[in-house]
């Protein structure tokens, strides 16, 4: 997946970019409307994350122009303004969704996934490891030609494992990804979800190994 | 329409009274003029006949050998016949000496050549007397003959009465016509004022455009002042909305930066101590950004609720949109949001406010629901239009149900969730602004919070 982030706040942009790369997405960053126009005229992105208030213009203007070129790249608006007043205008202008700053990165990912699912169906983001294929947008896991529909948390967990096979993930790290920071999560909850993934993966060459005291790791082959 | 203004008098009534009053005065003047003119004419014609009669008597006089002889012609009295049989008196004098007729009749034995006309009381009647004189000469002498003819005025009085009646009817008719015209002209004159009041009153609360319709010159200053007032009001409303949006932007952007950094750092840090510090930091950021957001939403809601913009809102469409929007969030906890539209549910209201209220309910439900549970959003219409949000969470603490919609009140079981205590307050305010009712309760079995909105049918 290749994303374009249009955001003038350098700090925030850097943070979003580093997090997106961590999740395995390629992301370009433009700080101005004119920069963003340069980017979209050279590459067809899968998704655009667009801030509203930009130094050389309004993100809404960019959106209007983008839609006027008959491009249907999905756009998610990042807004820091009050939701009450902004929401109608951005959706009317053809944005697919919006998210209010500050946001939970997992929520942003969830919205990206929902928008991509609506726009593209299932063709773009299929990962193959061993004898399984996994489409993190639609949440479909395929083993031996058999489709398994994953629930959202299972999907996110598997996506994380698949992003770096052979890496060890501690229980805390997994908990941070699956649960919001306000929930007090017991380690048992993680074991439940890992257990479910294991069950789904039964009969494939891919498995999740427990490393006592360290965490879990995805192995294949 | 009269809200706030002290009403004293009415332009229309004032205009009408003035017009009717002046037409009454004109009618009376008309009556008096017509009548006095008629009296004058009638008197003149009686005088002319009396004079003709006196003249014909004098014409019949001859002098023979110094003796005056008069053979009064029949026509002299016949011409004075009236339908009321007015009585006629006459008197003939020669050089001041009574010759014939009624001696008591006073004559104007003046020496003038022109005839004399007089009113007089005779035998208990008011009579009109005409005296005419003539000089008669033969070879020796010259005598002056004076003939006076008088007539009672019964017929004249009758005629005058007829004329007065006609003049009265004429005057009254004129008055009635003028009154009708006054009513019409008062209504016509006041019409542009009413028309403008109507156009302004029919406007929605957000419509602060200047009044551009053409108005009469006298209303120019009023409309000008109104337009300037609306301009100022519009500017200050826009300013407040802009301020709220700008305030949100200023508060949230740095928070977003800090949060993203904290999250990114959390991915790299392994030491449990540091991780829990970062988690606490993120929690505090969420807490404050949510509070800021809710405070601003609350300000916006209060601000809009004062002047509620009503349009026909299909709650089914509105909830569908909200559910679509919140589904990714619900997915993160594997919560299913079921939208159960049991029938058409439409009310008149402000869609932005209603959306905000419903979103707050579902936000709450999402926060308190366990993973892999279900939230139901039901809509139906019976004697009222109803909307209900039900979850499978722990429910509201029983002893606090009354206080929860109050500002900054949070349930005792809210510890460990992010919240400002304004969600239900906003919902309550919105429902109140729509003259509806909000009831919060717990599902009978298995707990679960339930919030119910009801609005009157349109």
C-alpha cells in the first residue's frame, strides 16, 4: 500500500510516517497543497491522508481539484477543527472519511482499511507466506484455497505477525496494538487471541511459537 | 409576532380614524352647503312670484280724475297657488293711506324705487312680504301706490324639508363610501409593512441575508437599520463559530503531535517502566483532547440550540450515516452495531445537533461495551418518534441515574474510561431543544445501558 500524507505540521507528519512505515506501508509526505499536487501527478496513490489547514491553501480546495480530475483515490481528512461544523462540508466535497486530531493510530488504520475495502475490494494488499495468503484490507485468510474471515482483532494481530516474520513480539507490545491504552488488559486476553489465530492457522505451514518469558513469534516453512 | 415589543396603538387604526374623521367633516360641510344653497334658491323663487303678483296688481291700477281705480286681476293671486294652500294677504296704500286688503299687514312704505322683501309675523303666521311701489300721474296729480303681497311659508318649508332629506342622504352616502375607501386605503398603505414583516418572520434562524425587496421610501430607514443589525449579528455568529473551530484547531494539533510521538516511541521502548509512563501520557492526552472536544461541542450545541434551525430530518438516514462512521471504531473492539429501523421516523429539527446527540450515545456505548458484544440502535414511531440505544455493558450505576445527564457528572463505574462527563449533557440539551424527552435506564436482564429519546409527532 502506498499512502500520501498531506500535513504541514512537521512533527506530526514525521510521527505518522514513522508509524505507517512500521506497519509496512510506504508513505510520501507533502507539507503544502502545491507539493501534494506534484506528488499526485506523478504517482497513483492507494490512499491520501489530507489535513484541512495548510499554509498555501485549504485542504478542501485540493480535494475539490483532485475530484475534478476524476480521480477516485480514497481521501481521509485529518481535521483538528470541531467536528460539528466541519463534517458536512468535507463529506460533501467527496472525502471518504475523516478523523479528528488527536487520533489513535489504530483508529486511523481501521478507517484506512474500511475506506480501502469500500473502494478497491480485495485485490491490492495480499501477502503470501508459506502456503497462506492474507488480505489485511478485507480480513480474509486463505489456507489451501479455503477462505477464513477474521474478526478485527485477529486480523490486526495476524497483520502484525506477518509484518515481521521471525521477530519476537512481547505480550505488552501485542496488547498495545490490540487494546486501547485506557483498557487494563490482562495477559490472558492476549493468550485468547493468539489461541484463536493458532486455530485458524491449523493445517498450514505457518505457526505461532510461544517463547516462554519473551513472547510470540511467527514461523513458517 | 409581537414578542418583546410594547404595542401601543396601530398605524392602520390611526390612519383609518383620520380618514373617516375627515370624511365625516366633509360630509357635514356638504350637507350644510347643499341645504343653504337650496334655501336660497327656494326663497328667491318665492320672492320672484310675490314680486310678479305685486307688480301685476299695480299694473291694473289706473287714475281717472284724480281717483285711483284698481281692478285686481285674478292671475295676481292665482300665480301664488301652492299645493299646501298657503294663505295670501295683500294691502294697497296710496301715499301711505290704506286703500284695500289687510290693514294690519305691515308694508315697507319706503320711498325707494326698488322692491322690498321682508319676513314678518302676521295673524300668527310667519309670512314673506313684498312691497312694490308705483307712481301714477294724470294731468293734475301724482300719487304713489304701494302694493304689498304676503304669503305663508308652508309649502316652502315642505320643499326645504325634502331638500334637507336629500342632502342628508347624499351626505351620509358620501360618508359611507368614504369610510369604505378609508378601510381599503389604510390596508393598502400598510401592506408593504406587513409584507416585509412576513418575509422576515418566515426566514430560518440562520438566514441573515439583507432584505432586498423594494419598499416604499418611508420604510427605507427602517429596512436599512434592520439590514445593518442583521449584518452585525451575522458577523458575530460567524465569528463565534470560527472561534470555536479555531480554538479546537489550536488545542488539538499539538496534542496530536504529542500523541503520535508517544505512540511511535511506545513501539520502540521495551522497559516496562517507560512503557507504562508512555501509556499514562497517551491516556492523559486522550482525556484532555476529548474534554476540549466535548466542551467545544457543548458550546456549539448551546449556541445552536438557542436558535434551532428546523428542517425535516429522517432519523433513519441520520443514524445510518452515524453508524457507518462509527463502524471502524466498533470493529476495533469487534463490536457489532445493529441499526434496527422499525418504521419511518421523521422529526423537524437541526440535523447537526441531532447527529451530535446520537453520536454521543453510541460513543458512550462503545466505551463501556465489552469486546465482541452488540449495540442496538432502534428507531420506531408510535404515539411519539422514538430512538433507543442499548448496549451489553455494565449499565448505569443504579443510584446515579438521576444525576448522570448533569454537566461533568460521571458514573462511579467510569473509572478507567476516557470521558468528560458531557456526553449525556449534550444529548439531554439537544433533546430538550427539540422539545423531546430523554430517559436513561438499565435493561432488565443482563444489565446493559439503555438511553431512549422521544419526540412529539410532527
